[in-house]
C-alpha cells in the first residue's frame, strides 16, 4: 500500500516528534540513576583526579612552601627506588601465591561439595565462614591464636606431639611472607570455592550422563568436560582475587607491620604518605596501583560478560 502525498507529509513531519518522545522517555528512564551516578563520581572520580594532580607535584607535607610541579619525577622514583621496587615484587609474589593456592584449594573443596552427602549444608556453611570475617579480625586471629610462639595453636600442637623437646618456631619471624600468605589463603579459599561450585553445578547433566554411559572414568570426565567448562569461572576467580590481593593492606599491617620483607605496595604507600609525608610520591605509587587494578578489572568484566552471554545462549 502506498501513502498519498498528504499522508506521507504527515508521517515525515511526525518523525521528529516521535524521536523527541523517545528521547524524553529514555531520559525519564535514566533520571532515577543520576543521583547515584553523581554520588559515584564525587566519591570515586574526584579523589582520583586530585591524586593524579598531586602525583605530579614534589610535595612534602612537612615543607608545604617548597611544593612545585615535578612532572613524571615521582613516577620515575617509584620505578627506580629499590624499596619501592621491592614492594612491587612482594606485591606480585603475594598475589600470585595467594590466588593460585586458594584457587587450587577452592577447586578441591568445590569438587567435594558438588557431591551429595549427609551434612553437606553444614560443611558448606563452615567452609564459607572464613570469608565472612572482617579482614583485620582474621589477621589478628592468625597472629595471636595460631602463630604466637608461646600460646599459639600451632606450637601447642607441636608440643602435644613432640613433648618438651619439640621445636617451637617463631612463625612470623622465621617465615614472615608465608605467614601473611597463609592468612590470606585461609580467607580467600571460600571465595574461590563458591565461584567454582557455581560452575560445577551449571554443567550439562545430560552430557555427563552420556560420558559415563560411554565408559569415561572420573578423571577423564574431569579433564575433558569439567575443566574446560570451568575455564571461565577459573579466570573470574583469578581476576577478582588478584584485584583484592593487589590492594591488600590489613594482613600485612596487622601480622608483620610491613617488616621482614613483607611490605607490599599499598603498605609502602601508607608509609610514604603517613610517615615520610611525601604526598606526591605516595600519590604516584597509588596511581600505579589503580592503573594495575583497572587493567585487572577490565579483564574481569569481560569474563563476567562472556559468562552471562553463555548462560543466555543456553
């Protein structure tokens, strides 16, 4: 059917009005989100912009009159200072160790909880409990209840097994970084377990049943079906865990106070800012941490988006 000239003219003249109406409807839909958006910009983006500006200044809080523009000198000092480079290496080592070990333990626990047995709900609740603790409280518990050489649980167990001649190590002094890693692994294993358990329970049951009918063993099912299916969930766990561990401050501050080679980048920023009062240098180090976290978060969001797409396509 063709439109007559007056009808076509009316349709053409009505298009701008329809566009305006759609635009108004879209803004009416978005309007309730604007206060939250403005709040997020004020509390997150403005402080970051201020930090970025300060990172280009040579600014010691004890000598405010000597403040001046320093360009990228603070970034050069962060990357060339031996202590700061050591803290970067400690941050990488801490993050890689905690994420990989907690991911492996989380996978083993998720495989256990994926099976049906009596008391599974109670076991699952107890395994999740460490992740629900306040990080500082968890670090204090490890420092005083477990690691203490005089009344800690670990040395108590060694004394109960070996008697008065048993070795009584000072866990924090003898192995400081491992002590921090142990506390973080204990707290982050439940997080990895929950992500991987969600992945296990989203497997195609018909595919598993077909594989078992064809004579596949448990190991073959795990290697050829379960592990490929969990790839996205493993990536998500690695990325989210890395984002948090890179920024961890509580465990390092509480257990070792950054001593004995355990000072990671966030703790070094704290020392630079609050003890050396070097605002510009601390801001430059903070900007580097933020950029690293943004890179990790970008990969994490892509993994989450791909997971949603896979779920929708099923």
